[in-house]
C-alpha cells in the first residue's frame, strides 16, 4: 500500500517539475524577444534615430505597503531611465 501511494506523489512531483521547467524556459526565451538587437540583424534594427522608443503604460497601484516599490521607483525616475512613461492609477 505504501509503495502505491508514494509512486503517485513522485509522478505528480515529476510532472510539476517538467511543467515548471518548461514554463521557466518559455519565460526566459521570451525575454529575448522584447528588445535588443540581433547580431545577424545587419545593423540599424529599425531605421530609428538611435533613441529609445517611449512607451506609455498605466499601472493600477493602490497606496498600500504592498505596492510601495512601484511608487518609489516612479518617484526616483527608474521607469523614465528605461524609456517608460508610467502613469500610476489608484
């Protein structure tokens, strides 16, 4: 009886490990799609003037301790340094 129950636990753990690894791999490989230049790109990358594209986003952040880091980052200008125009909405 003990062997049968522990086998299903091991099977579940193995399945969760595989799914977790696949999810991590998909996330990390997707990060390369968000920006940057490819070495096989041939240079310019889009014909721009070399400046960062300004992206405007609105983020819902309540004035509570859990969302303090996003408020601090906005106040210190961390988002602007990365080319983001972040508007905080309550």
